C-alpha cells in the first residue's frame, strides 16, 4: 500500500521543528526514544518505498493483468491449432498421430508427445530443432482424425503469445537484466503491504479508526487527502493476502532471491523427488553417472553430435498403455529415453486443482513400470512451491484463479494511483503559488527508536537483506539518497 501514511507529513515535520528539544508538539516532555518512534520510522519508510517502488509495481500490475488473460488470448489467436474441429468418438493411436506430424514436419528429432487435456484439445507432438535453441517446434494433431492442424514455436509448452506476455511481465523483454525490475517489485511489495497494514490498523484517532467498518471501508464523509487515504488503505486491506501471495511466489523464481530460496530448499530437503529412469541392471553412461537420466525436451541435436533417430511411434502407444494400467490418468507427457540404459518417462500434466503430478518410468520391452514418484510423496515445501507458482500464473483454479488475479492487479493499480494522489494533495499551497508535491515525513526517525528495537532490528534487517539481496541493495540506495539530501539541506540552512 504505497504511501499510505496515517498522518500528514507536513504537520509532522512542522510540529517537530516547532517543539522545543525534549518536548512533543503538544508541549509534553518526551523521553527522546520511545516505541512511537517505530511508527514514525514506518511512516517514512512506507512513504519513500511507495514513491520510488510504486512505478515498478504499476508496471508489474499492468503486465501481470495482461498475462492473466493469456489462456483466452491463446484460444482467440491459435484456436485452429489448439482445438479440434469436431470431437470424435475415439482418438486414433498415438503412432498414427505422430506419423502424420513427422510426415508434415520431418525436421529435428521427436522430443515428446503431450496427450489432450480436454476432449476438444489437440495432441501436441514436440520436436527438438537445433536452430530453435531452447525452444521447440510443436505440431498440433487432431486426435480423432490424425490430421495436422498446424505448428507453433513453443517455449516449455507455451505458445508464442503466452511466452511473449510472460517475458514482458518477468523482464520487460530485456532478458536477465530486465528481471531486476520484477524482483524490485516483488521484494518491496510485502514491505509496503505489511507497513501499510500496521499504519492503518494502528491509527488511534476516533472510534471509527478502531471499528471493523473503519478498517475495511473508507470514510465517505471525509474530504481531501483523508478521503483518498481511506480508499487507498481500505482497498489495501482487502487485497493484502493476494498481494502478499504474489510477492512471496514471485520471489521464489526471481534471479537473486530465488537463488537464496533454492539454498533453503537444499538445506531443508524440500525439492521434489527425482524419478529414477535407469533401467534395472543397466549401467549409466560415463558422462551421466551420478546425474539425471530423465529425458527432457530438446535432449537431442546439440553440441555437434549426429541427431539420434526417432523412436518407433508404436513405442509411444506401448508406454502410454503401460502408464494407464498403473493408474496414470488425465493428460500426460511421454518422453522417450535419452539412451539405451534409460526408461521412458510418462508424467501427468494436470495443473488445475486437484493437481496431478505423478510420473512413472516405463520399460516398454517388458511392459512394466520400473520407478514412480507420487504427488503425495512431495515434501511440503516442494508442494507449496509448485502450487504457488501455478496460482501465480493463474492456472491452479482455472477461471476463478484468473478472476482473482485480475482483481488484485486492478486493485494494485488503484492503490498506486491513490498513493500518488495523496502525495500531490499534501503539497503546500499559498495564494500566490503552490508546490508541485507534498513534503516527505520528517527525517531522523531512527533516533527516536527504543534501544531494544535497534538491537533486535539491525541484525534482523541485515539477515533479511541477505535473503532478499535486491531489497537490501535498494534499501541502501534509499539510505544513501536520504543522507545526501540531509547533508545538502543542512548546508543550505547553515
């Protein structure tokens, strides 16, 4: 809740300047350091973070809002490839569909096949093409007629439009450097939300301030900055959980904080279990000993080696039949083995709640499952991470998930607008002229903090800045700017 300050910073500044040393603005003696200093510090931090971070949040909200509608936009743009013309009674064998796809697109190597998620969806035959790099060529086949509906260049299963919108939200199409913008937004969002909640809930003026109605609804009888602050803060209260969720889940796969989160998962053994794809009695290749054997999309056709031949299309039918017999239902991705010592991998791809992420390793020569991993066996941290990512992307609860994300994004845009409006409304005015913007809250609030808060707070902030490096760097930048401004003003006063 950027810039949601419960007190007018101009009155605060003038009152502190007018009060004699050791007295409050009301003329009462003060102890210098008190717990009220924490509130003053929160006001100043909330104001500056809101002013400087709000543009990042606004961009993240706008791009995230666009990404929220990616599934509907995909259907609008790529409906011919993604949907079948008419749902039939029984799908054709995968081998026929793969043969049709390879006849139309013989380039590259066959990487994987994804079965339809719904009866009206097409089958996806994924090809690894060297000139596409990390991307793939996906051929869409009507499962009932085995006719090719079209092809797209995809990235981890996403269409070009969804990939473009995702990159826009993640890095503004600027690559790794652009990811800093989204990490700044995610790192500070929870600070602004938590600080705004403390300031709004902790205000003590009037009975309305202490009532549930006063917390959840703005005071429509108020005017000016108080009215704007009411809409800003009350909206923030309603959206607080959603904003905190987006902040936490966004940080898990950010550039720097995500690395710290990965270290936490390593220490807590919170990673998803790996599927053992080594066939019983087989020896792993020397270059892969001790590593993963599971075939990934694009495992062939790189590094200047000769492209491996496609597996027999009939093998996909055999692998699918074996996986189905073991209870692997819904849409699945079938990946052929990377080498002779590895098994086929059949993994569920159902991202909508209740999710299905079981996967099995299949030895098609014997028609049996050699290993499996179940969603129920995932550690709690791995489950929360996986579900959080799907919820952040708007796919966990289908259309309901999209509606909630869109509402949160729109709310964040309004909160940001109201925050800047408050800054403008607080500007000093005269008959002859008026300032462009309002003054910042008074400086020197850290001197009013009680010693226990300093002793506990400084190490806690240092640890937090280590866990969230971008938060730490930007906080140091705020402090440096604040010190420089203070020195300049002091020099002018002198």
